[in-house]
C-alpha cells in the first residue's frame, strides 16, 4: 500500500497517480486488482449506487458502511473516503468527530472534503490536527451544486480562476496532503499543479495534473450520462442487461440448467 510520502515522491518524479472510485466489496476487489494507486469511496455513491440525482442525501453512516465493504475487497490499497454533505459544515467539534468516525470505523487511510473558503480551510486544519490525512477538493464541488447553480465548469473567468488558485495554496498550507481538482479549465489545473507541492488529481481538469480519477461506473460504461472528461473502457451498461436477458431466455426455453450444471447422485 502506498503512503503519503510516496504520493509526494510520485509528483516530484512525474509519475502519474491513478485513482478510481469504488463503493463495495467487488468494486474494491477489481480496483485493487487493476493496480490503481488510490481508491476513492466517493459520495458519488449517492448517484451511482443509491440512485439519487445528486450527492446531498448521502450520510456519514452510508460512507462508513461502503468504506468498510471496499476495505474488505481492497485490503492493500490506500483508500480515501468522502466526508458527506453536512458532516463538516456545522462546527469544528462535529467536523473532527465525524472525520474520526469515518477514519476509524471505515478502515480508510484519509478523508476528503470539498471547498476552499475560510471555514473549509479551518476544517482541514482541525482534521489534520487529529492526525487524520485530508485530501481537499476544489473547482466543481458537487456538494455545492445548489450554490453553484448546476454542474458548471468553474474558474473560467479571471476572478474565479484566481480565487481557486489562491484557495489551492491555502489548502496546502492548512496541511492537506492531496488535492482533487474537478471541472476546471486545463490551464488552471496546470498552474495549480505547477505551484503546489502536494499532488493534484484531476477529473475534468485537463492533462497536466499529477494524477487522474474517474468514477468506476463511468469508466466501465454503466452510467446514463457521459460527461466530456469521461473515457469509457468497457460497455457493461449493455453487457450486463444482455447477459441477464440471455439467462432469462434460456430458463424460459428450458436450455438452463444444462446437464453439467446439475448435481448427480454419483458426484
Ligand atoms: O464522489 C466522488 O466520486 C468524487 C470524484 C468525482 C472526485 O468526489
């Protein structure tokens, strides 16, 4: 399992960091087998697992439950789990308690939280003060969907560009060990990556971040929507229903089970 020092060395050496989301035992197992450096138990599970239209209904209990399952599937991979909406927004005492609960009971290696305004920088400092590694997340932060007015690329205007750049530097000073950059123009991803000492992981942030992350279901073709930044490496969204209906047809046609699928008294 890689550690914080190794991620920093990878950045310094120009070795790209590969992160994939996972949400349960089998996806954890598959991602570990891929050799990816990091698993993210993302609160995107609210959408791809629970079927909500956004991530806001995911609870801390959900995150602990899914993190534990992923850890069972991926005992040897560095796992980051998302702190869900409202788990670090109220006050620093609640923030620390929630981060510690997810870290301890989820069996993970680090937590992630979204945003870069002053209260988020304080939250990062408070969690780091509990000896819990923190990954930050800037740009298009899905938990701020209401305030952002939708899934809109951030940092296109100069003022916004400079604000995100400034927040990246403050987050690094606060003690975050890694920074996810989502939905920003490539030049901003490149500039933050060049100026920051901590590794940046992009999703829709261009080619120059220190690593890349994709959602498991997007990568495997199991999502209904396909944003521009997604590259699909399989088409399970078609393969799974085709296999299920083939099996159903074989049952109806009495082609399943075959002789080799049944137990005989002599076995
Ligand atoms: O929840 C998630 O999966 C994420 C990634 C999209 C970075 O935060």
